[in-house]
C-alpha cells in the first residue's frame, strides 16, 4: 500500500527528446555566451586601424550584448524545461526562433563586410551556432504533446 502511494506522488519523468533539447540548449548557451564575451572583448579593445568604421563598431557592440542577453534567456528556458515548467517550453521555442534569425542576419551582414573586417574572421562559428539552435527547436516541437501532458 505504501509503495502504491509513493508511485502516485512521483512526477512522471521528463520526455527523452525534451531532456536532450534542454541539455543541448545549456551547451549552446555556454557557446553563445562565451562567443558573445569574446566579441565584446574584441570590440572594446580594438585599435583605430582594426575597426575604422564607427558603424561596424556599434553593430559589433550591440551584437555582443544581444548574444549574451539571449544566451542567458536560453539558459533560463533550459532550466525551466528541466523543472517541467510550461514557461520553459514557450521561452525555449521563442528564444530559439529569435536566435536563429539573429545569427542568420549577423552572418549575412558580416559575410558582406568580411573583406574589410578582421574582427569576425571566424564566421563559420556563427553558422555552427545557427544549427545548434535549430536542433533543440525541432526536438521541442516534436515532443510538445508528451511535455504538455506532464508539465505543471
């Protein structure tokens, strides 16, 4: 009888796809925050010859700050997902879409100006980050019915 009560009181386990998406989001947010910090440090310590255009400097600064901000939001949504909160699912889907769009825009912008800009020589990292946000987005959408059944 006591064992029956314990089984009733236990929460159901988090669905596998949601768990994979949440851990993938945590790893991705660590990458985005460290990449944003790297860009921020490069922008703040640049010399006049390296970044001669104020427009490019301001875009780099805004991009770095947005990367760090959305990385933190992504981390918070992953934590909420691991705690079976519906807000985590919504936040994860919305932030994933924003990050995919944000990095695609940055990628397009810096591919056009890459010849005159030595700061963003690792543009391939941005493309990797875009794909690292697509995978959790797809996993969250595939497993939404199972997650909504157990989420509080």
